C-alpha cells in the first residue's frame, strides 16, 4: 500500500476549540436574527434549538490518532489499490488558501479512500461531512472525536437546523478544509445524481476570496456494496449503519478493486454570490459536471454497457471497442484503451462478482441484470448530450 511521502506539520494536531466556534456561530447575522424569536417560538426556545444543533454538529479532528486508524483498517484497505491522479492540484491549492473538496459518492469506502489519498501525499486533512446515520455506536464516537466528521441531517426543512448548519460550516472553514459529496448520499443506481445545494450554499458563507472548490471523482473497478445498492434501487428509508456494515462484510469475501481518485481544476468561490440563487445553482452544476468528466472509465463499466443478455466474446469486444471510441471523442478520462482490453480485464472481475458468466460455448451471459445496469449507468452521463450552461451572462 502507498505510504506517507512527506512529514506532517504540527498544524494537524491542533484541535478545533468548540467554544470559539460556538461564539462565532452565535454572532453571525443569520443566527442572531433567528435568535430574536419568530417561527412560532420564543427567544429562549430558539436559543435552545440552536444550541442543541450546535452540540450535534460539534466535531474535533485528532489527526495523529486518525492516521493510526490505517492499521486496524488494514484488512479492508489491503483489498483496495489507491491510485491518485493530478494530486499536484490539491498540493498547490492548500498552499494558497482554503480548499473545499466536492466528490461523487460511490461507497462507504469513500470516507476511507479519499482522505487517505491526501494523507499519502502529505496534504493536510479535511473535515468530512457525513450522513447522520453513520454516527451511531462506537463508529459515531470515532467520527466525532477523531476523524472530525460532521453529522448531516439530509432533506430536513427545519429553519433552525439550516441556519445553524450554514453558520457552523462557514466558521469551520476558517480553521479546516472540508470534504463533502455533491450527490448527498451514495448513488443507488450507479448514475451520477443531480447536485444538492445545501452544503454548497453553506460553504459560500465563508471568506470566499481565499477559498476554492476542488472537484474530486472516485471510481472503483468493483464497488463493495454493488449488490446491496443495485437491488435496493432507491433509499426508501434510513437504515442503521451497523446493518449496512454486516451486509458489506458478506460481500467483502474475495473482494479486490482499484480505487481511482482524480482531482480537477480549482473553482474560485469569489466569483459566486451566496445571496443569488442562480449563482449557487451554476456552481453546483459546474462542479457536478466537472466531477462527471473526471470520473475514471474502467473496464467493468465498459463491459457492463456493451453487454447483452447473451453475447459472443468477439461481438462483446467489438461493441466495447465502439463504446471506448465514443467515450474518447467525448473527452472521457479513460482507464481502458480498447474493447479487447475492456473484456480481458472487466469480464473476469464481473464474473468473479457473479454478475456475468462465461459459458463453455464461448458466450457471455448475464446473471445479475440489476447489478450489471448499476455499473453501466456509472458512465451514462458521458454518453448523453451535454447539459447547456445554467448561467446565461
């Protein structure tokens, strides 16, 4: 596995001071306005709600302990080869100012893989925004007191929570970089989902003159939870994280994959006004589109897209070859150069995962159509007509 390449500065071990952040959050205009009452509650009730949400959001990053976590996690990390692309981008960006990493979301492994790629290259660690369902039990204590993850309540409309979250993120960005996922939760269909704007709007509340968004794409030959996500299809309800871990352990038997983490050109935040809804949407779509273009096209995705219910190897290679050429013309970040290479590398991986089967007669047949579609959809955004730019001026 890759090892750390540079010594770390003592900056990493400095804890966030909760009282400082609390005071700063309470002093922000939006929060002060909410604390004056309204929304059917008294000033005392408003203050209690704000403080309760601040207690929930409060996090501390103890980086020396965080780095040590690689050792107990080795049984799963050794199954994943981490490959970074354009890592010079975050190296330069972190020297220049504050960085907000915005990524697609494929797997629970993302929380491990992406920060460790930064660590492998001696880049200061960001605080990560994660769904609140990940904060139960011992893992929740780990997130809150070691890795510095922020628990996020997705899809809530509570004005007290929204104003507290935006203020907290803005103040946290005065002290730390941030990593979050533009799609919100993981993609249950394999496709790149529409962008969520809540956290993005929160980051625009910080000092935008010295902050940039660095688009970040993660792609796996095989996603550990592929069968789980594909068969669930949509996230109908919040499941306990412990149950998901138990399911992931089942599919981890024999699991091996590469993880490509690709960094894109920084987007300066100074050009966008948080009070202008069009600016927020433009930034969200620009970031999402950049992530889609950075996403590594891997052999499993090409084979899944070219596959038919029953197909001969020669025909599969021809279809895959045509697909690779189409992707090349679209400027995709190719991790495979020909149809033959795609089939040679992708078909055995999908076969080991029991998604397809190669019969003695020389035919490939589909065994798990739903999972196959999951992988095919992961590159669908590169095969459709580009969306027209949102900003018209």
